[in-house]
C-alpha cells in the first residue's frame, strides 16, 4: 500500500481511508432556528508507515511540513489527489532491524480540507 504526499511516495504498513460526515457551516436566526447546515463527506486517512531510516523520516516530515498537503491515494472512485490537513507530526519509536537503527510505528492522521 502506498500513499503519495506531495511528490513523494511512501510505503504504508496499514492504511485506513474512510469518509466522514462533517458539518461545515451552521447558522441560527434570532429565534434559534437553524438556517443553514451544510454537511459534507470528507476523506480521513490514518496511515501507519513501514519502518524507515532517519533520512526517509526527514523526507516524510518535510513533505508534511505545510499546513495543507496534497495527498494521492487509491479510492473506490479511482486514484484521487486532495488537499489534507496533517493532524499530528510523525513521532517515531526507535527499533532495530537486522542491527540497523530504524524508526517504527510512524503514524499520521490526515483530514481533508
């Protein structure tokens, strides 16, 4: 499974892509009646990445450094590219793979703009 963030492709151990209903605008009149309630379906992605080297982690952090990033992924509608907000910064744990120091358990949560 892969996830494209900006111009870089990352390998994922686990990729959870779902659509959630999110309220985008709610206004009330002076009597308390709801005037507008726009509800939209937006993508949410939870990605757990394969163990990565320090250099790969630096590239991931650089790719997610902006408030909004372009993410490409496979969906039932086909390949999509959408703008997402990165909800957290990659915070890895150290692991050893065949004697090489790697970063494992790197997870990111993306919410569609």
